[in-house]
């Protein structure tokens, strides 16, 4: 059996609350993953898209570090 490898997933949101809601959805859809670390929400760097894109452009990100179980295919 191969050792589990840590992976990262970036979750984007319009603001902190939206990013946290998207994180909760992602975690519920991937409940078989072992979460190693949840980073706090952090602002994304300003871009031209943010300036012209209005309020629907992601401005906050949350990084999730996780391991995917190698036993998913067994059973």
C-alpha cells in the first residue's frame, strides 16, 4: 500500500463569509478526505479583474491541506 500524500486545495470566495461557506460545502462533499490543516481566510492580491469585475469576483481564499484515503478503491 502506498503512503498517503498531502495535497492542497484552494477555495475562493467573494468575502470571508462566502469563502467559509464554500469551504464547508467542499468539506461536506469530500468527507472521505483526512484534513491536515485549514488555513485562515486571506485576501487575494488586487487585480484588474477585481477593479472592473464588481462584487462577484473572488477576493478571499482559504487553503486546505488534506490526504486522500488510499483505501477508497477497496471494498
